[in-house]
C-alpha cells in the first residue's frame, strides 16, 4: 500500500518561504511571515508591478463525479511541470473551506506528489483569511440589527431585509431562522438565516477587488435590504464599511506557499463555484502575473460553472486575457458519465467511456466560444486500460484539441512535463483571442437565457413573476450591466444532479435572484441549490482527531 497524501506531505522537505519568494524576486521586506513556510506578500509591493508580463492558464474540468478528476492536483502538477522546463511560474489557487474538509470532499491542496504544502495548515485555518471574511460579514449583520433596535432611522422594512449571516461550516439547521426572540431587550423578531462563508458577498468582493480602496468602495455598496418606501439600504447607510475594511485589511494581502517541488503558489480567497464565482483573488492572480512568465490558476467544479464565471465575471471585471485552458478528465469520470455506477468504475468499459465523452465534448465546445484554445489533460489512474486511454486520445485528435496523458499524482512535475510542453507550445502560437460570452449591455434576463442556452444547452430558463420583476427593477435602477453568477448543481449541465453526460433541451428554473451590488454581479439561484450545505450521514469530522503522537488523523 502506498503512502497517503498526508504522509507524503509530512515527509516533504520544504524550503524556507524566503527562498520561495526569491524565485519571484520578491524582497524580504515585501513578506510578512507566518512561521517558516508561509507568508503574506504586501499589496504595496505588488501594486507597483506590471501584470501584463505573464501568460494566464486556466485549469478546469468536465462535470464532477464521485470518482474525482484531480483538478487541483493537475494545477499543481502543471506548475511543477513548467518549472521543470525552466520556466518562471506561479500557481494561483483558492483557500479551502472548513465545511468540505469536515464534511465529505476533504481538503484542497492537491494529492499524491502534486500537492501544496504545508498541507495541514492550508486546510485548517491557514492565515486566518476566512475568519476575517466571516467577521467582516457578520459585523454588518450586527450593525444592521443594532440599527433596527435603536429606532430604525432609515425606515428599513423588516420584511425586506436581505442580508444574512455566515459561518465557515456546513450546518443545514441554520438555513432559515427567526432572530431576536426573547423580549424587548433582544430586538425586533424577524426571519433570517446563515450561508456558508464561501457564499458571502464579502468573499466575492474580497476576491474581485483590485485594491484596498476598491475593497472599501465595494463594501459600502452592499445592499442589506429595502426601506418601507422601497429605497435600497446599503452598508454605507449603516456606516459599516470602515469597520468591515479594518477586519479585512491584513487578509487582503495574498498568501505565498509552495508545492512539494518548491514552485511558488499563491493561495488566496475561496468562493465555491456552484453557489458563487469560484475563483481565487484578482490581487493574487495579477500579482502572480507581474512576477511570473506563466501563471496556472483553476476555477471550481466543471467548466460550465467555474470556467464560465472565470471568463464572464473575473476576466471581464479584472481585464484578464487567458492564453490557454487545460481541461482535466479521467477515464473513471468519463465512464461514470457514460452510465457506469461508482462501484464498477475500475472495470474496463470502452463503450461506456465513449458514451461519456459527450460530457467532455460539450465542455470543450463551450470553451471554444470564449476564444481560448484548450488541451485535454487525462489524469491517469492505475486501473485505466491502454485501450481506454487510446479512445480519449483519438477523440481529442478528431476534435483538434491537444491531448496529454498525465501521471503527476505519482510522478510529480515529471508526470506533467508533456502537458507543460504542449501548453507552452499552444501559447506560443498566439491562438487565444479571449471574449466573454455576452455583452455588458444585454438585459439581465437575456444574460441568464444566454448562459442557459449556450453553456447548459437548455431550452429555456423559467422564473415566476416575482423573480422577473426583481430583475426588471434592478435593470431600471442601473444594475443592468452586471454579469450573472449562476448558482446551480455542479453535477450536471441541468439542474438535476442525476442527469449525467450531455443533456440538452431541459428547462432551467430560476428560484430566486440576489443583487450583489458590492461584488457587482447578480446571483441566479437555480433549482434546489443551497447556499448553506449540510453534512453527509457520516461526516469526515467523525474521524478527525489528534493521535497519541500529536498528529492530525482522519483529515485525508
């Protein structure tokens, strides 16, 4: 039996963070160290650099399956592969949420010999950014209810308060609550609830801000509800943005760590892609681009969610122009989309794999609409047969997409060296000509329909009059140029998580919409998607402990 991910990470010989920083010509004065192996990089240093230097590479994947695809592992492996070619490279990833770590998904540091370290620190608290984001969000909640208690001078309608609280843990019991019970001294009872921190608008603002001043501006624009006269009430109306920004000031500096092979990695921000926009911070990405020739970043879940939002929200708002896309796939995931159940995925089944290629084909077709060339990275598992691998390779050849068989999980950067070479070659052609899917001037409902028809291949989006009226009122209020952030199940192009492969012609119901005026996008809640996940029947938390040797067990 081979070593586990955590055993491999614990056996790593990490370089001092100053040595990692020196690979990017970062002076010691630009670092605030958190021990020997992690540091924050000052914004003051990064703001004076030219972010047009580097080439941006997006790592995305086909629709997620229980078998796993290895998107983060591939991002790390590609970074190490580029480093092995002598390239100056950085990797940009999101910070893990405690919810999945203690739930079912596990950590987000990669796996095998393609990991980010220190892995345990990364997955448990790290530099405290998530705590700062949660605190900043909840101080606004406290100030809002305090304003209601002390006379409500703004005339806020308690029935139209839209601002919820957050915590960084899966807890379904907190989805809907009645607040302020217990008498006059506790305030005015009203309905409320919690989202997970990664779904917070503060998290989105944190990740989309281009400077500290931009952060403050966006925080002030957060809409918390409406007055009885239907005037929108903002965080600045409550004089909340100052205290919020103080809590976020230190967190806003990007975090620098390393891979097992010593490649620099910026890990900063962590919105989920199924309920938020799913990308690491603009500040980290632009900082990496100013310090590196190649920057590898990833977007959450499948390309219909993470990549679509990376292109339509992050790149649009930050002025980024990606040069290449790496589409991660696995034989097991393709067979799952071809109808094979999880317990049978190790059995050779070329027919099922070929049926499952419809999912990969759909994602590749969607990526082409953004004008960025894509290479398929097949993350090889020990049970994959040569015949199955050849079927994927032949499919890519017929489509005209690059293909690379990757073994970075077992071989580290050497296992992604071929992928790295092909990425460098496709970037050198200058083939990329990035463009968003829709124009800013398109109507809000038309933007939703565009995503549904062009990306999900659905027949239409539907919504009741209340939802449509909200969109119309926001359009009239000057928010019509905002992009759309679809909150949808990650497991299917439809809103039915059991509908695998490449369904088309389905209806996409829009249950509700939320105006995120600070983040500067509109969230469309599709189907049964929840912004506060629940724990599984047997959560990972039940097995996590400190053993007699003082080591964390059960986290991976």
